[in-house]
C-alpha cells in the first residue's frame, strides 16, 4: 500500500473527474494524493465543491481533501486530466513543462503529431511518440491522451477488421447525456426527445479514428487511409453510446470470420493483465436486439465494447451495432488503462 | 355536409385507427359511418372498446358508435384500414372482393405488382396500376396502400434529389414508440434506453423505397435502381421518426442547389390543395440542431417532412437529417391524403 | 385590429416569455409592441436572442423585433412580466413607479398586502387592493400578480370546496421540468429519475393558497384559515403538474356532491367570456387513471384544470388528483386571463 | 458448498424470479436446484424461456436448467415464489400441502390470520404464527410472505417511530416501472408521463402496514391502530420507489430525536449478520434533494431504505421522504432475508 504511485486529478469535480476518483479509489497501483479544479472550487473540501452524480459516494478521505488550483506546485508526478478543452491546452502544457506526466481525456493535444492518442489494445506502439515529444517540446514531463468517447468505441470495433482492409466507414451514433458533462444538456431539450447534433463530435470521430488506427513510421503516425463519415445524435440515455456502423472492406470475409475476429481480439492490456483491462475487450452478442445501453453498458465493468447484429450492408459491405460505456471505456477508464500501460512500460 | 362521402375504418380501435378517427372527424369531404375492429371489440361502444391514447378525445357521436366485425356487410364503399399485418391480407382482400375501395396502411399488399404504394407528392401516376389490379384480381373493389412510416419520410426526402441521380442511400433511424402501436414496446425496454432493432423494418425501407420512387412503364412499376441500406432503432420519443441519411448522387450539385430542391419540392396535393396536403411538403431548417421531435413533429399539422443539417459526406456525397410524424405523415395522414387523391381523380 | 391595446413583455426570451408571445400573437384585444430581457439579450433580434423551445415558432414580425433593456422608456402602458424573481422586484417596481400596469408572473410582490394575487375564477374582488396599492405606494402605475404554477392548480381545485368548509389540505406534487425554466433542470438529474425537492416551492404553496382563497375585508385580505402542507417533487414530464390532494372538511358532503361542485364551478371569466377563459374551468374525469399529463395537459387549451379519483381519505376526509398545464394555466395563460379581467374592469 | 440448502423458485422467469435467481446465485447458504414457471415456459431451457431484463446475465448453469411445471413433484423443500397473484394462491397452497416451505412475494396469503407478513427487522416474532398455521391448515409445509413493495419501505420508515406513538400516516408514492413486471406498463403510457393510479396498491399499503407493525398476542396479530392513507402513482423510473410521508405522533419528539431513531434502527438481521442484511437498514441523508432513485436505489446493495428531508408538517406532525429498491428490498431481497431468518430460527 505504501509503495503505490501517488497521482493527482485535474478537473476532479467534473463528470470525468468523479469517475476517475471512483476508479482510482481501490486501484492496486495508484493512490490519489491531489485534486484540482477551477478557481471556483479551489480551497473547498472536495465533497463540498463537487456536484457528485455517481451512485457510489466518494470515500470519506477523498471527500475531505482540499481542492487545489490547477497549478503544478505540490502536484504528484502522475496527473490525470478530466479538464474541459477550453482550459486543458494551457494547463496541461504548464504541467508537462513542469515535469509532470499528464494522462489526459481532453481533446487539446490529441491530434498533435507528437502526442500519442492511445488505446492500449490497438496502438501501444504509439507511445514511441513520447521520445519525439520530449525532443520537440523540451518538456520535462509529457502528455498522452485518450480519444473522444464515441471515437474509442468505433476504433475498438474497427481494430479487429484491419486485417480485412477497412476502406470506408459510416457511423451513426446515439449518445448518452453523461457525455456532455454536468449540468450539460438541459432536460427540456432531451426528455422525450433526440437531438441530431453534437458540436464538433463528427469531426473528432472522422479524424481521431484515422490517427488511432494509423501506423508508426519514422517516429510519426501515418494516419490509416480509411475514410470515415459520422452522424451524431444525443438521446435520453444516462450512460452508454450506441453506434450503427457500416464498413467497406478490401477483402470479402464471411460473417463467421468477422464474428470470430471480434471475439478473439485482444491486446497488451489482456496479455499483461493490467488492472483495468477487460478480460475480453470486444464481446459479440448473438441476440437480435443487442447491444443496448440498459443491458450492456456495464459489460466488463464498463471497459468492454459490445458488438452485435453483424450482417451484410447493401451499400458498403457489412453493418453492425457497437456499444460502450462513454464515461468509463470512453473517458475515465480509458485514461486509467493508458496510465497502467505507461507504468507497465516503465514510463512513469 | 349531407353530401360528404361515407367512410369506414378497419382496425378503428388501434393507434392508427384512433388517428384516422380524429383526422376524419372534421374532414370536409368524408364522414365516418362505420367502425370495425377485432372480435374482442366488436359489439361494444367505440369509446368502451378503445384504449384511447390521443390528447383530443373522440367526438361523442363517434364514441357512441357500435364497433362492427371486420366483414364487408354494411360497410361503406370507401374503407380505411389500420389493421395489423397479421390479419390485413385476408380482411382487406375480402373487402376488395366485395366491391370496397380499401385505403390501407398495412404492409400486406404494399409490394404486390398491381397495388399502388402511393405517396401523392411523389408517384400519383402509380394509380394507373389499379386498372391492372382490376383485370388481374377480378375484384369488384380495389386496394391502395401507403408506405411504412419510416420509409415515407425517406422517400419524401429523396424525391427532390431524383433529378441529381440518386445512386445509393444509407439511412439510420431513431423511431418513436408510437410506431409500435399499443401496448407495443414495454416501458422496461425503452425508458432511459434505446433498442437497435425493429423487426422487419430495415427490409421494408430497403424495398419499399425503390417501388415508391420507381417508374410506371407498360402498366407496371420498374423499381428505382437506387441501393438502400437501413439501420433502425427505437428511442424513447412519443411521436416523430428522425432519420440520418447519406446519399451518393450521379451528379455534383452544390449544397445550395440541394437545399433549393428540398424547398421548392411540391406535387399534386399542393397544386390541388387537397384537404390534408401540407402547404410545403418539405421544410428545410437552417438551425444546426434541427429537425428534432420536440420542436418539429407537428410541422404542417404533422404532414410536413422536415430536413436539416445538409453537408458533404466523406464516404458517399451528401448527408442530412430527416424528420416526420410517424402516425400522421407516416400512417393516418398518409392514408387520408391517398384517399383525397383518389377522390380528386374520380376513383372513389 | 388597429384599436387593440399595445402591450409589452418583460423577460420575453424566457420560458414564460415565450408562452406569452405565443398566447398574445393572435389575441383579440392585445398586440405585442415591445419585448425586453436581460442586458445579454438587449439589442438583438428577438429570434436571435431567444432559445425558443415551443413547437409553434414565433411569428416573423415578432422574431424581427429588437429586444429592449428592462427600463420603462418606450414601453407600452400594459406590460406582462415573466422575469426571474431575482430581478423582478426592482424592475417591476420601477415600471409601476413610471406609470405602467404590470401583470406579473414573478413571486416578488405576490404576498405583499396591497398586491392582488389574482385568479379570476376565484378572487376577482381582490382587485380592490389596487386602490390601497396606489395610496400606499404612490405609484403612477400598478402591479397585479398570478400565483406560483403548482399553487394555482391547487387553489382552483379547492375553490369549489369552500362552501363545504376546507379545514386542512395535504398536497404532494409531481411537477414538470418546464416549470424550472431554461436551461433549468440538468438532464443528468431527471432522465429516468425523480427529485423530491423544489427550492421554495412548498412554502409558496402553503402561503399563497391561503391568500388566494382569502376574504377581502376593510381593503385588506384576510387569509383563509385553511392549513396547507405540501411535498413537492420534480418528474421527467415536459408540461403538466400532477397533484395528489387530501382535504379535511368542516361538513360531510357526499362524493357526488363534491363531484358536482367541481363540475359546476365557474366564475367571471366564464360569465364574461374572456378570450382566454376555459369554458369549463374544472373538468372532472371519471376514468380511474386520470388526470395525467399525456392525455390531459392541453385540456381547454391548457387553461382547464382536470380533477379525478375523488374518494374517501382514511386520515383526512377526501382525496383526489388535480392536474394542470404549468406554463399556461400556471403562468402565461394565468397572466393573460388576469390582464383580460383588468380590461374588463376598465383598469387598463 | 455441498451442504448448502437446495431451493426452488416458482415464477422463475418473471421480474421477481430473475432477481431471485441473481440473488441466489452466490448465496452462501442456498443453492438453486429447481426452477418453475407457467406451462408456456415449462419444458424449455431457462435461458430460452426467460425475457431476461437484468444487467448481469444468469449464470450458464442456471440458464441451462430445464423449467419445470408449477407442481410439487421433484421440488426442493424450500421454495421461493415470485408467482403472479392470479395463480399464487392455488399453487402455493398445493406446495404447502405437499410439505414445502414457501417463501412468497405474492399477495395471496399476506393478510391471512395465520400467515406471517414478515419484515425481519420489524416483526421476527410474527413467525410464531407458523404454529397456528400448521394447526389450522394441517399443511405438511408452510407459507410465509413479504409485503408489497411500496408497503415495505413505508413500514421500515415507520418502525423506528413506533416508540413515539404513530397515530396516522399519509403517503404519496412515485413508483418505478419495474414494479409492474414485464411486459408491464406500455411505454406509450409512461414515457414523459406519470400515471396517478396503480390498481389495488393503495389498499395494500393501507392494510398491510397495520399488520406488519401489529403485535403478536395470544397467537394472533393485533393490527397496529395507525390509520394509513395512500395515494400511488407510476413514474418513468426504472427501479426505486419514492414515498412522501406525513405522520401524526402521540408524542412530540424533536427533529434530532427522530433522525437519531432512524439512524440507530436495527434488528435481528443486523444482529445475526444474515447474508442479505443491510449493515444499516435505514440510511438518513442530510442533503436537501435526497433520497432519489438515481443516486440512492442501490444503497446497501438495494437492501437499505433511505430517508431524508425530515421537517415539521403543518397538518400532521412531521413529514419526510422515503426511498427503496422495489425489486430488491421490495421483493426478491425481502423474500431472501425472510428465508435467512427462517433458517436462523431452525424453521427450514
């Protein structure tokens, strides 16, 4: 217990910050020593400053911690960031300059050439960018990022298909309200309604997917040549993004072959049994009306991506449904798994 | 008033039947004289037999009408059908044999070669099939049908694009619960949830669209060559289907050109000012988060189809969002407009 | 048309302001000439400044009006106020001082001794307070108010029972999200949930009810001696407050007698056929599962209060369910009916 | 493991049956050996016959069990019943006659003089009725029951107040849809709506509460003299009943005294550390907007009853809010705790 690695959380009072607190509370490798948030919250007890919205309450010792300002002084070396993009760029940069390792959920650095956009099952080799980052930025520390919540589910479902040659992808999403944070979506806009628009989301899916699936060549990422088109909507679901995907492939696998590829897909987190690794990263469901948020959102403690309804697509080649927990696999859990991989590689 | 055409309703106690009753109540051309439903309801007062689920109650004189069995004796010449597909084939056939004109919302005859699958703004010329129908079936009466509720919104949005050459279409739907009738979807399945599956729906969209947009040649319909791929979901929305559409075109119109095509689209219902015709069949909305059920479902009294978010699609050519009222434009209102066109053509 | 009375709206961009705009658009007596809102909105087109959340869009000529600051210069004599309580006190006072007649939905002046808390069916005689108000405040104008949205439904349902002697009242409310304005309740708090607390609401119900039902004596209101106890909750319903009421009476009427009292209840709005008067202010429903928001919220265009499930109460004497449209009967429509009564009394 | 007690489940495919299966799966004392349901399901694999609606799937070995008919042959001695009341009376009677111990969630025998209506924290002494039951019925087995789901939450919250003298109780409920089973409430009736009526529910609360809180005297239960008045509603919440309670007391305790009574309330399940006993049966929450389903339904694994908002009631004496998990504390978990108490008393 005494030799667990001390960690901090930037944006600890927000939706992702709360999930990070919960996920870190019982973590075998990490221990929370430092919580920071906006000036409005700084100087208050965490329990008082936080509009807690999760079922399990934060542990008493965390609730009693004093929220700090978002400045590096006194912060542990390893810091998770659940900051809003509006402030993440500047703050995370300051921390990296000051020698901290930032594991960020924000979009600010995701698409930068020298920043890993990491999904440990898919592209652990992208960590090699950190060397470039250090050379180029002269930071004493470093930044690694995880993808946007709807992008990560898509990337996970596409990764097993890469051997078949993924040429183009159409995706329509039905995204949960927790993805917009708190207070987030006004209830008048979404109770009994759907909103066919999420600002900036389609662009993120279309660009981040290519970087995640890209190849490391000569110390840079060559984006995967796949063309992605996204339509995103918000639906009155608490947690869990559902995605309707169609893909065009270069080869002609059979349905069984594809289902098999989903089911046997695995990566370093599984091989190394990282603490937050799902045993099975992609769970293919055979029932016709699955996956769905009600029944599947907590698959593998929210770290599993569920897939179902694989069938032929008359326009492209195949279509299927993908689902995942947006604040766990899509945010806090993703960041945590990234940090675990960093540790495993001796990079913390 | 006295010379209004007498009409009957098959399946009058169901969801579509109720909408038909309301829509016919104040109709300038038609007057309800006969209501029929399953044996369970037959012989009871309409108000007692019907689990009424609309805000406006049925008029007292309709509520007091006795529900009849689904047999032709005593029924008026013009009969609307909101029957379930399970029984519609046999019952509607019996009525047509007996000389009645059936305006049906059921799927039983929709894809038959000699039955018009009518959308008055799109294919009024398909009524020419009735001649073939009479010759082939030897029915004293006739059957015309309207499309499935999600298909009609898509077909309406595609019709203005036909001059640009519509080659292929991907559509993802977020469909309202009223589309499943009553009792329909159990609340345990849909409150706070989405279901990525509606039995038979994708097949209907993929096949019906081609017939609706098809050409009449030599007294038969040549299906439009467009390829359609659909993914359908159910969402916790009361009324209003939202559809995310991508299209590949043979030509390269500009965005303004397409928006203009949506806005000027019009047809015989508008030219002849049929009672249920929307003044503007397609309303294009410029706001980024539209159309959506909350704000747009009752556009043009539920008979308008709203479109928005037109933009380029990286995979096909263009994408946009379509919305329409599933039990009005998608069912009862569609049937009514069909009957109005029949009358206008002297076919009743 | 040319001699309609010009009116203004304070807080025109808010939820109540939007309902006022819609309700005034086709009003036979009034015409909107002036719209005002917070400094953030002032100087912008109404359509641009307003997060419009109603189905029917505002008329183009209203949408093009310039939003004014909340200062009296240039405002018409008769001004509706949908302002937040935070600013209503000061602003409405300034307008009254400057000679305007303020018909307010805010709580700021409701409980003041010299301000009518008006429900035209119940206490039109309370308008006599205006004389006291003028004497005491030396305002060139005046202020009248309507009750809190959940209070007005309760007061309407209690008014017919006054002849039986209403001694005490327990009420539990299930209130719609639109009652909290926009953005109002975060969706994370209410989708698939209920919140058993609305700040300040129970106190308003417990005090305002007594003033509304009170007697005018010697130019002041003697509150009704009834004791009221309220428990209020928020539920994921768009529009329509449902209230579970138990009453103790001084006399022992039969159930039929009470139902009859509900049904024959009427007042000056009905007698004088004011434009927004419901024909029947209280509609008693016999079905066991009524009233309910889905089916009853728009009763009498949202101005009718529905009541049902009257039965004996083992603890007090009788219990029943009350329902009404919170932003129409409970806010914008209430203000409008108040203004109509003022006009009818020659007080504008 | 080998000496766990074998148990069966009647009504295993229903909502309560599914919760029983899950709760029994890891039970330290019991092991499922037999599952029965209606003739429609009998003879099929449990996984095939059951419309499973819980997140965690049933264990594979349970899914593979064959569903039996509801007849005693081959059933273990201890049988849980989640049967519908429509059939429970006859079936449970047959099993008791045949020597089985039935732990029932159905209402059929609850109010019978010789049947314990058991809440282990409140009335474990009521098990003494079993002696009467055996004498009177001549059954080789026996039946014990747990209360209706909304009644049990109320009874739990009243039990700590009994020393203050509970004279009368008003309760308004906001009940979750899972309480109605599957398919249960049609979504058209409850999405974005509330229904102010649940058939038979108010009567159950008003009568069962008095029996639960009653005293055992001369081998029969003298009902508690409290008068209870209930108004029940259904709300679009998945799990968790919320209850607004007012009580009149014989004495005048302070608010702190009552809060203390809630917090220190405990009983035999806690003293004996029964496997399903919540450590703290009543959790009093100090935040103003609690308890609520979203945050509190899983308190103590669904076995804790949460209470909050204690304050004075102007009509009776005190009011407060109660919440509990309707299918766990209110059904499956209640039955399980009852069975554990039976075992502890050597009655199985």
